[in-house]
């Protein structure tokens, strides 16, 4: 029999562990008809509630359930990477524990795999239930990202994705510390079929992604898959140098022709502040790339495991 690895990163999802498992196992008839064995890998990202206890109870009832528990919170990207490393299946699927990724799509996803696709990915066509400001900035991020990066990142793309073993091995070959999975999916390529569905709100609990965390995550994506900000910083420096030389020439000509003294200290202060702000902004861009490089060369592990079943 072929094996499907279901990878479920979770952080403080005690309320959703059983519900997700029950919803997934509604596909039991499909798994049997396809002669597909299943392993469910819950990756606990240092939860502070009873998530680990719930998974252990499930594992005691069903030997197909596995637990990978981190020593602390390393982030969802680390959870995805750990799950892919532990997956032994011919196929692997990433799913959120909050049931925003409907397991009912699995039979349809396998149909496209049978047609020859290497992976089947999902995207939301609506953002119903999200705050309007958050939705606006999310769309802007995808628009900007696709303009400044050669890696295609689809607007509304979810981490919910069914992959063949070949795609999983390609992703694992990218063992970088600063991980941005949506970009990695696009970078490795392979033939991908996109499934669209309307946004499904969390069944229980609250999202762990605040606006600030999403903003920092977007910066990780930009620095990981685009060097355009560095080019922008260089171009801005060049333009300001040219502008400075032109202004120096104009002041000298004005003094020689009209004999006017240089005046206007308020405007001078504004120019100094503006130039200083631009310089700090450019240094900040360089600092972002430098910090990522610094973390990469340390060669720290992406995650540490406290317990594994």
C-alpha cells in the first residue's frame, strides 16, 4: 500500500485536535478504496495548553497518529520543516489544525495527482471573516512580491498542499534557516494544480497570527526571495548624490551672479533630516539582509525536539 503523510503543525490547538482528526477520518472510505495507508503527524510548536496531552490520547487509540513536540516555540515554518522531515509517505499533505483547510478536498486533490500533477495547492478566493485592513495589506504584499521577485507566489495561497515524494525531497533539500515556505514552493517548481475555495473561518479558538507577526513574516519573504530592496537602496543613494551636486552648482552660480548670501536655515534643516532619514532607511534594508546572513552562517538547528511518539 502507498502511504500518505498528513502533517499538522499546531500551537495551542487543544480544542481542535480531536475535531481535526475526526474530520480527516471521514475520508476513511476513500483511503481504503485507493489502498492508501495514512500517518497523521502532529507537530507541536511548544504549546502552553493541553495540545500534547490531546495528541497522546489520540496516539493511544490510533497507532497512525504521531507526535513531534518542540522544546519551545520555533514558529510554524519550523513545524512544517520538521513534519516534512518526519514524513515517510509516498505523498505528503500540509494542513492546519483549525479546519480552515478542509480535509474533504483530499479525494479531488488525488484525482489531479493521478492526472500527472506533482503537487496540488489551494488558494482562497475570498477573505471573508478577516479584518479589511489585514486583507488589504495581504493583497498588497502578494502584488509587490510578484513584481520584485522571480519566484511566483499566488495571491491567497494556503499552506494546504498535497505533494509527491519528489516534491517533498526537493523542499527538504533547501535546508535554509530563514524559511518562507510559500516562496520555497514556488522556487522548486514542478507542475502544480491550484484548487480554489472560499475562506473558512476557524472552528474554535483564535488565530495566532497578529498583524505585527504577519508584517515580520512578509519581510522574511521579501528578503528570502528578492534582492530588489538592495538595488532600491543603491539607486536612492546615487540619485541623492546627483541631486546634491546639482544643488551645489546652483548655489555657487547664484552667489557669483547675484551675490546673494546663502539663506533659509529651516529648509536646510528639513533637507538634512530628509537625507538622514533616507540614509537610515537604506542602512535598515542592508541590515535586514545582513541579519538573515548572520543567522544562516551560525548553522543553528531549525528546531529542537523535546518529545517524539
